[in-house]
C-alpha cells in the first residue's frame, strides 16, 4: 500500500515548531504529576486547585495523543514512501529510545519495587497497585517482556495478562498505543482524504468497538488499546484537516472525538483535554500578528528555542522520569525529611528529578534518538 496517494485537495502542511514546544511542556506536566503521586498526592476532589492541576496528568497525555494524530497526518500528506519505508521510519523514530529505556526499567524493576515497599511517602493504595503489577510480572515474566519487546503490550487486556501495558515502565503504555496508530494511520489517511462517509463509518466503528470492549468487561492499561483512545487521535486529525481548509471532515472528526469523550468513564477530564487541545491549536495556528496581545505572547513563548529544545527531549523525558523519581526518592529518604511539609518534600524531590531527567534525556537524545531519526528519514527518500 502506498502512503503517497493523491492528496491534491490538501496543502502540503509544514512542521509547526510551536507544537514541538507544546509537546515538551506536556512532558514536563506529566513529570510534575508523577512526582506528586510518588509522595502520595493523587487526584481527588479534596485537593486544592494547585494540586488538582499538577495531578491531572491524563490531560497532557491526551494532548500527546492529539499531537501525534496531527503530526502523522501531516507527515502522510507529504510523504512519498511506500508503507514498509514509512513504517521503518517510524520504527527508528521511537524504538531505539524505547528499548533503551525499557531495558533500564527491566534491570531496575525489582530494586524499584523493593524501594517502594520501605518508602513511608508512598500511599497505601499506591503501594498496593504496584504490588499487584509486581505479582503479575513475577508469575508471567517472559510474557510481559516479549509483549514489550514487540511493542504490543498495549493490545493485551488485563483479563489475559494483568497490567501488560505498564508493567516494567509505566509510561510505555502510550508507546504501544502510538505504534498501533502508526500501523493503521496510512489506511485512515487514505480513506479520510477521499470520502467523508468513510470518516464517519471509521469513527463510529472504532467508537462502537470501544463500547463493546467495555460492555464485555475488557480493560487495558490506561486505555492502551487504540480504539479506547482513538478519539484524541481524531482530535489531532481534525486540526490537520482544519488547517488544510477541509472544514467538513475536520468537523466530523472533532464530533467523533467529542462523542467518545462524553462516553468515557472520566468524561469531564476527557472533555477538558479536548478543550485545551483545541484552544492551544487555535492560538498556535493563527497567523503571526493576528489575535490579542495575550495569544501573540503565548505564540512567542512557544516559538522560543529553549522550549523547542525541550520538545526534542520530550520523548526521553516522558519515558525516563519515573525511574529517575524512584532513584532520587530512595536517596532523599536517607535524610530526616518526614517532618517537612508536603510542599517542601515535593520540591526536594522535584528539583533533582528535573536536573537528572534533563541530563539523561539530553544524553539519550543526542547519542541515540537524533542519529536514529536521521537514519529513519533516509528510508522515506
């Protein structure tokens, strides 16, 4: 199957650097939230507005997914590669960094669980959930490892292999989701650029599959199976089509995204994610010099070189930070910190975590990620 089908009705969309910056900020938000959860701060109605915002890590992850929908459809609108070359390029984009971080996660997994068991900062419910995952890994170690090696851990329901999507390295659930989207994206692009009916049929079919899975009692790690999260990919695709002045299909896809958000268990958070994604997309994609001084200031900040560099590191930051958090926490607990306030402990854990995560992410980006991205591009020429 060719991925360079006739798309003459579409403009050749270019790279949007502000979206790179947005990706970096979302990775940072996830890190902030996981530092909070590490010391027992989980989202609840009793939290202050500050902690609620920090703990709402589902929102930046949803925006990651929407960004991927936009980026891959943008790529497919320009790419002249055949399907194997396209897929090989995507493989080199994510797999070298993924397998590096996964192996670190596998090697340190038992140590991390042991540290959690003696950590007084971990909430009882947080520890219990980790121990359930650990039990599954102990009983089915090779099944978990093989599923991760083939990036298929997200398609396995909990009822078949509990916590398959997030056992060794919790953030990796979304990498399996991403890979599933890569596999299907060229077909979706081909159909959606030719028929609005196709977009409607595809959207309703995938949403129906999501509902059928839920009604059948099947669950997946954080929704790591593509139909469960397809709505946010639709939201990213919708922005792509809107940018290319295909407003009818953009409206259809956004409608599908909203339908799935409204039907989800945590519908308020899902709708909030869509609102934030659309708001940021509207601000970023407006022409330079257009809009209020506030929106122009946001675009100027997102266009900064430092934030764009943060975006380049976002993949490594996203995968590595949970491991760095555990390492830093184990060191901090050697000191008398339990008498400190929750905010003080949070900052003591956050600051070194940020420093070491950025240093590790920079190393992986320059030594592994960037060279393999360059290699992957050669297959699309």
